[in-house]
C-alpha cells in the first residue's frame, strides 16, 4: 500500500509527527532506522523505516516513509509491506492501516 501527500510542515516536523503517532502512539510500533540527507537551499530528504506487529496479519509489517521538500513544499511518500501469510499475502487490511497512521498523524497539515 503506497500513498503520497503534501503537508505544510518542514520535513523534520513531519518526521517528528509521524514518530509520535507510530512510536509513541502504539505498543508495538518502533522506528528501525532513519537517514537524513541535507541538500542545498535548505532542502532535505528524510527516510524512516518503521515496524509494527499486527495481530490480524499474524506478523510484523514495515513502513518506509520518505519525506522531502525538493519541490518547494513537503512531500510525504509512505509504502507498507510485509503483511499477510501464504502465497497471496492477504493481510486483512493491516498494510493500509499502517499507511493510514501517517495520514492521520499529518491530517491537520495536509495541503
């Protein structure tokens, strides 16, 4: 499940809001790693990888969030995966729910 949105926050502020929602707002959510690339003209790209256990999927899912302001506004792209069992990887909506956590965290700031 992938989604893209634009927000009125800086990349750093957006990353902090997502951290608060996923890490501080759940029991099993954790940030595995992050990387910040600072570029010229006060632009940056932040990549964060999260992991969370979903009982309905029967395992842990990952969420990769890329945040940048290279276009003059902050873009947030999130992709979740790893859910489900078996050949078809049916995850009972857990991947979408994980991606929606980002949308919900940033909802007041969506442009």
